[in-house]
C-alpha cells in the first residue's frame, strides 16, 4: 500500500505505482506491492493526508494508467461527456452551491463507468434541488460496472422532494449485472444533508454488488415519502457486497406522519440489506449513533426502523453476516415492530442472517429488544446470541470480543482506530534523579534518569517505560564541563541536563527537564608516616 498521512504538493508530473501487475517507474520512490492501494489518511472529520497538484503538474499516472486532472467545476462536469474516463482531483473543488447536474441523472442517461480518484480532496457546497421522476442524484447520479471511486469526500445538500428519486451524497445509484462487476468505493465520505422522496442515503442511495471500505456519513438524512423505499444514515439500500470500516453519525428520518401509507424502512446505518441468488452480504467494523425516526399515521409493521438496519432480507444460499458493530441510536416510532439493531428480518432462502459481536444499549435506544420481528414469509429466525445489550458510553464498559487492532474504547464507547488522528502525546520530562546526587572523587558516579510530569520534577511517571542510554550536558559554575562524569572528574558541583538517548511509551513525548545538581566531593587525603632511626651527620673533610 501507498499511505499518505500528510499534505504533499506536486508541481511537476506525478507517477505512483502500487498493487499487482503494475509497471514500476524507475524515477519514482514508490515500488508496487501485490494487492496494494493508494490511501489518504482519514479522520472522523475528513482527510488529513492529501496530494495537491500545482498548476504546472502535467501528466498523472497511477499504476500505469493516465488520468485527466480536474481542477474546477467545469472539469468535474466533464465526467458527463466522458463517463468511462479516468479522472483525478488536483485540489478541493467548490461548487459554490449552484445547481449540480450529475452524470447518469435519469434512467436514459449513460452511467459513469470510469474511475474517480480524489487524492484526499473534497467537493464542497454540492447543491441539488431539481427533482426528476425516478431520478438518481448525488455528486454522481448513476454508476455501473467494474469501477473505482477512491479518496474523495463531498459536502453540501440535496433537497428535492417533488418527485421520487434515489439519492446519496456521493452516488445516487450503483447498478451491477453480476458479482463479477464489483464497484469499489474506498476512503470516501459524505457530509451532505439529504432530503428527498425515495431512497435516501448519506453516502449512497441504492447499491448493488458493491464494496464499500473505509467510509462515513455525517449528514442528516430524510425521506419524505411513505412507500417501500429505504432510508439509511450511510446507505439507503444495499444488495450483495461488502461494507467494512464504516460509520454514520447523522439523524435519519423516514415517512410523513400526515400520510396514511406504509412508511419506509429506516436504519441508522443502512435502511435495507439484501442477500440473494447473486451472493451474500458481509458487514464488519461498523457503527451508527444518530437518532432513527419513522413517521406514519398508518402504524403498520410492513416497514420498520432499527438502530443499524431497518430491514434485512436473504433469499439466497449465502449468508448475510454482521460482525463487530454497535449502535447507540435512539429509536423514535409508534410502530410496534422496531428494534435496537434491526427492525425486521425476512429469511426465505437457505442462507442465514448472522450477528457476531454486535452491541446495543437499551438505555440509548429506548427499547428492550435488539430485533423487532419477522415477516410472515420468513422461514427462520435470527440467532441472537451474537447480540449484546451493554451500557455503551459508560466509563468501564468493556467490549472484549472486538478486535483490539481495529477498535479502541474511550470512556465506554468503541471507536475505529482507522479514523483516529495522530494521537495526542502527553509531554513528560526527563531529569536526573539519584537521591543525594553526590559521589566522592575517584568513584564512578551513579546516575539515574527518570520521567516526571513537570520540568522541575513533580510526580514520577512510572509507566514511561524508558529504555536506552541517557546522554546529558554538564556545566560547572556556568561553564561547559564536558559530556560525561567519571571517576576522574574534578571535585565540584555540576548541573546535569538530559539531552537525548532514551525512548519511552508511545503515549508520551519526551523532553529534557530542568537541570539537577550533582556534587563530587573531594576525597580525604590520607598521609602515612613511617618511623626511622636517624644517623649522625657525617662531614667529610675537603
């Protein structure tokens, strides 16, 4: 993998090679690796790693493929005229809240089938207000086939309710004809508020045969129509594929209380999940925290709300598996069939719906059940032994089954390490600490360096895990006195200040503390006399 964790600016040409079967360019510093990828560092707020292309940047080659550089709104709109091309963002792009017409907006339009590489940039101020019946809207309307959309974020709003549509901040609808044509989304996010009549998702409206890896949505999502549509914080409807390392934090609302019709399925993460004869679904390392609200004056159980999923159906032979997940979503609905994790299950095939290490909190959801119920056609129920009701958000709550390499727990709430920024290091100070801090000339001074919470000393940091050999500076009477005390150092008082040489726990940032005085005392002079017999002085005659 090629991982970019900070801002890089390129003013000439750019060539990056990664993954299998790529041609290595000798003048680049990055060599290809099998099954690699180009990853911009993400946090819960967006990208901190990105590659900016200066105005002089000419050709851009990724894995031997040439990309068209997009620098502004006009260049981004060109995706519609070349929907099978490869495009790459040179910088953040501001759409200035002007009406956006996405590629593949209607069923008669050609879908986008190319590649879009964001290099860690965000398309800002997306605005879509014009509804089109059976339309698909987002930054991209419709995508199809074996394509890649990577390292890109989008912010803005979609507010179009006059016609039924499928909408997502990044993509309105992903279509695929077979499991061989998997659409890959990696390192993507949406901060788009979505309000439409139809499938409404924070990131994607409708996704078929799709792999979504490293993604989040933080927008508020609303579906104003009462129908069989789905509404989800991240994805409205997901059929066959994988969702891994993803979360949604925005509130999700479906249905209009004034209309007597069936409300949509509403999920904090995904509205509707479906496995079928084309394949199963794998969802792992995910969570949702936004409120889930379902409105309807017709209180049927046809479509239902859930903290993670509104509805899960599996008509195929492969499993729908959810592993390592949690939700703190509050469920607001008068419908009786509703669940803290899933609203309704419908299993009609030979495959199962399996939950492993999925956590929910009754105090957060306001419900006492993880699964709301099942349709009358369901031929089996969900094994709930992998669902755990725990007080999420309470200090001391543990999640022993979550993979510690993927998750960290802060004050009783799990979080994905992938989206954590650089850790905030606690400063500690290294000082000489040696009791009396003195020796006698001729003895080798015993020096011991320890870590403290203040430069002047204070409390010792016992878990600093210091290793190495401390180097230090010496002054005596304000004058430099070498770099090492030894058994031959002159008697006197020395100010010793740590300089370098030690390493410690990754939690701490090591700095030199204040100088400590070390005294070498003179050794007492011992004079030994020997008795002798004196002889008379003999004087020789000259």
